[in-house]
C-alpha cells in the first residue's frame, strides 16, 4: 500500500516523453525528439576541464552539504555582476538542478493548509512539489491572446488569508513568456504587505531573445529580501542538464532549512559536478551568447516553417527554447480528440516526439523544444506537416 500523498501526484510528464522516444529509438526507429527540454550543445570546455581535473585530483569525496565555498561564492558573484544584488555565499545552497532547488524551497516554506499561487501553462513539477509539501497549488491561467503574460492583477486576486507563497517562472516553461519588472514589483509590494513568500524560478534567465528589462532579482531584493527566494540552474545556460547543478539564493534561515532537508535526502551535489559548474561560471562566457544566438535563429525559422499551416497558431516566445502552438483548430479538422492523442499518433506514425499541452495544464497545445539541430528541426517539421496532410488538405487549400 502506497502512502496517501501518492494519490495526489504522478510522475513527470516532461521526462516521460523522452523515455517514450528512447524506447522507440531502441526498436531502430529514427525519432526526431522535440520533447526534451534539453540543450543539444556540448557542455563548455571550461566545465569539462575542471571536471577532469577534479577526478584526477581525487576530488571525489563528500563536500559540505550546501556546496563548496568557491562555487557558492561564484554563484553569489554572478548574481551581483548580472543584477547588482548582494548575497553572501552563506545565502546560497547548491542543489541537484533547479528541480531540487524548487523542491527544497517548497518543503522548507509550505505545509498543510497553505495555498501557493503559481501560473499556467507552466512546468508540471511546480504544482506537484507544492502538493508534496502538503500545500495546495492555486493556478492562475495565462492566455495565448496576450502572449501568456503573467498579469499582476490575476495573481493578486488569487491571494487569500491562506496564501503562503507565489512562484513565478520567467522566462516560463513552456510559454517562453517573461514577466516585466513593473508587474513583478506590483506583486512583490502586495506580497510584502501580506507577509507572503515570492519564489522566482530563473532556470531560463540566460535565454532571453528580446530586449526586455529582466532584472527580477533586483526587483525582489530591493523590496523584500527577507521574503524572496531565487532559484537557478546550470542546465540550460551551459548545456549541463545531466550534471545536475542548480541553486537556491535567499535569507539565511531558508537556506539553512533547505540544507537540513537536503542533508537527509541527497547530501551534497556530486563533487565533480560542483567543480565543473565553477569552471563554467568562471570560464569564458562567449559560449552562452553563441548558444543564445543559435536558439534565436532556430526559434524564428521553426516558427516560419510551422506557420505555413495557418491552423498552427503561435505566439513568438521571448525566452526559453520552446514553441507552444495552439493546435485546437487542427485537432478539429483532423478529428483527433485531444493533444495527447495527437502527440501519441505523431510519435508512433511519424516518429516525432513532442510534449502535449496537457502536461502543462493546457489541452489543445503542443510544446516543441527547439533545442535540437536545425537539420533535425527541418526534418521534424516536414514530418509534422506530412502527418497533418495525411488527414486531408487544409480547408481552403484543396
Ligand atoms: N525542464 C525540462 C523540461 O521541461 C526537463 C524535464 C524536466 O525535468 O521536467 O522538459
């Protein structure tokens, strides 16, 4: 008999798509994978060199649970130079990816009877982690019509006497939408007045394509440092998903609480990974800009290709590396009941893996990750169009 909490959560739907694609690939199929939220680039040489040196120097034992001092300092320094905020290394804990950063935070801050407001379409692990902490997620919807903007009024009107936290992900997964500094400030001012935590998931902070002001850490730090948490990750900016390295930055007592939780769960992040992360943060940063430029060009080209069918409706995402088309019109034309069915058929019949919108609380949408080479993107989009044509010509084009 499983614990009661297992009735409330299920395993990650974003990870599941990758598993299905891998299973099909093992049967010999040539699968184009647009499912994974995972960069196709190599980890930067500076990270690899530090990792190799760590192994050779036998830097392979336990480290301090919260991470090595040099890495915590490098993370604090990066936030200082990028955003002007002043956090000490003691206000940082190194975690196994952004996922453990958010998990530790949820467990440290939320409990039974608490409500935590977040937005959708959104990354599925956020509400599940809130449930794992025995709190209740309160979901505020954002809409394609206004670019999936997180509206402060919508967040504020979801606050109740039970609200204990607000979690904002910007740029957002799967929409790529960014919240403006002004909008976050409105949320922060009210949260501060009510004593509510604001948690900022900045996992895609280095992947912003438009020139928008996005100094969100400063918005929180200058207003409510005692009630704000910033989480981040090496995974996306430095193509280091498998290394598992992220962080929580915040008030010392929250970092200590995260440390206590982590000390009974995983202990320190892999010692070699920590040295690799240090190498990446202190090494040349040109690789981050190069990846950004490549993602931008992929985003624009794939959008053009997909939109040649007017039933695929897209918002140009400002950040992250996903397109999130509304395919509801297409589903009607193709007589496919749901986007889950569409994604399943697309995988089995055309060998293209995408994540259905249902994974993000958005039926009728698909998430297409463009963190893959332009050749594979072209191939995958061609297959998508061919798959759609197999249901008949688009209305008005016969
Ligand atoms: N964050 C990535 C995604 O959304 C990786 C998978 C996961 O951990 O959810 O695809």
